[in-house]
């Protein structure tokens, strides 16, 4: 994402991986927590059905009893629901993680680019961030410094 003040073209592509090292680490961290939670629920699901099967065996139901067929059907349905839910959660976490990390990395990228331009040109300009970006206090603090430096230069 370019940090210039030029207007964006309507069809310009928006880069969501501004700082891939940070953003991919962030998504990996959040995803690993989600995978751990999914595994815990899956193990609980296995235990739940194992417990029902144990009850059927204790009651000496034959292996082809309706109880075991019912449990097998419920297990298949639950596994399908669990797989679909896990896939949706996975997609939301990856997408949400990239969007959230973009709102963190974007302002820092913009500020770094702005500082690079100032160091190249020596021209003091105010900086602004997009609505919804994190760290909205950074441009305010930076712009106060710019104003103070301009005042010093003019005196």
C-alpha cells in the first residue's frame, strides 16, 4: 500500500499483507489457538460417543442392536457438522487475522514511509491514517511534532 497523498484509482488492488512477517506470525498464532480448541472439542466428541457405546455394551446389547446403529448415525452427523464448523472457523480466523493485522501493520507502514520521504526530501508534512486503523494517536502526536519543528524553522 502506497503512503502517498495521491488519490487512489478506483480499481487499485489493496495489499492486505503489508508486513508479511508480522501478519503471518499473528495469523499463525491465532490459528494455533483455534486448532488447539478444535482438537479439545473433537476429543470431547470422541469421548462422548465412546461413553454411549460403553453403556450399550454394559447393557449387553448385541453389536447389531438399534442403539448402536443410532449412535453410529449420530456420530456421522456430528462429525460432518464438526468438520463443516471447523472449516468455517478456520476461514474466518485466517481472513479476520489478516484484516486485523492489516489494521495494525498498515498505519506503521504508512508512518515509516512518511518518515522515509521526510528524510529524503526534508519536507515536513503531516501524516494521516485510514478510518478504523489502530493507533489513531500516532498521527496526532507526529503532526504535533511537525508543527513544532515548522515553528522552530520559521523563527
